[in-house]
C-alpha cells in the first residue's frame, strides 16, 4: 500500500510561500485551516490538488461568504474535522467519531492526542507573527498509521 499525504496549512494571510508550494506538490489533498485573506491563495493551492478550506476570523467579504465555518473530510478511512479556532469547536470530536481535528489561529505548531483524537495545528504559514516560526505540516497515512511532520522555515 502506498503512503498517502495531506498538506496542512493555516494562517497564510495572503502570502503563499514558494517553499510551501514545493512541499505541497507531493500530497493528494490540502487542508487550509483559515485566515486565507486573499482568494488567490486558494486559486494557487487548487492548481496543486484538491483543497478543503474553512474561514478564519480574518477572512472577510467573498471568502467569508464562500468558506464554511467548519468542515469534515474523510481521507484514507479517517474523519478529519477542520475549524480555524479550536476555542470555537462546536462538536465533541470523540463522540462524533472524528479521528483528527485540524485547526489554526494561534500560529503555533501543535500536535497532541487526547481521548483518541489527534489535534493538529500546522502553525502560521504566512507573514511572521508573535515571534513564532513559520510552519506547515504534512499528514502521512500508511494503512491505519498516521504520522505528522512539521515543516519550518
């Protein structure tokens, strides 16, 4: 069985870095956890592969209208819940049968497993903020196994 990958990105704030475009060329799906700011970011990501995106608190106008508050995607038999701000989580992931929760907002890369649910924040991929590193993540699926790799610039 071949390894399947998801590129996880958030908080681009209108800036899609060339290094991250390159890193995303080997994935089958991209998840953007909000604060996109410019529609062009989604256009460029969609040139690479399918994209699942939710709106963040900085997404205004057309993006706010087009993007859902949250979304659920199934990939390799795993259910992934996507939301921008984990503090606005509107479901109980474990009770809902969610395997992975992807979120952004804090710009801080984060991975933890709680109550059989993997929580992942890829960090901020756009302009440097809050003295935090610029980052994204790759989720790799090999059968039932799921791994997370953070990519830092």
